[in-house]
């Protein structure tokens, strides 16, 4: 089982345009989000850029993952308004053993904009009432 904060990653889609045309020379909203999160630094969380999280119609997208943890994908992220929300949610996620932050303890934006929840690669055995 993972220890809190061990190898937690925050993946940030840097290709996101938030549904707008962005000139080639301009920084894309997803890249802005990645830059802002990288500059702030998160204890126990590694922020990584990714080329695409394939959620283009839902604004900027991030994912939180770690060994033995559930992975969460969140969308409708605003690169200027949500870095503090992401930091709060990522720190709570990193403090868990399994990635399951109680629903009411998650930032409101995370509660309303969860795109996917993916089980750990090696989940604990599930008891389905078998004898």
C-alpha cells in the first residue's frame, strides 16, 4: 500500500485552448495553468505536463494519480481562477493512502467537475460476499 504523498502526480494538459482559437505564438491556457502550478510548488506532488488528456470540450483538464490510489480527472479548470483550488485538492489527495478524499472535503470545483474516477492498477481484493 502507498504511503501518503509517495509519488503523487498532478498531470496538466498543456495543449488545452479552452475552446478558443489561440495564435501559435501565444501561450495556451493549459500551458498557463501548468506554469502557474509549477511555480507555486506543491509539497509531495510532482506536477507534470501532458500533451493531451482528450477532454477538449471540457476546458482545461488535470488528473491526480499515484501508486495504489484511485486516479481522478477534473475538467472545466480556469488557469487564472483555479490554481489555489487545485493546490488544495492535490494536497488532500496526497494525504490519503488510496486517493479517496471524502466527497464533502473535496474542493467544490472538484465535486462538480469530475470527468472520471479510475481504480488503482492493483486494487485490493474485493469481497463480493463469497464464502
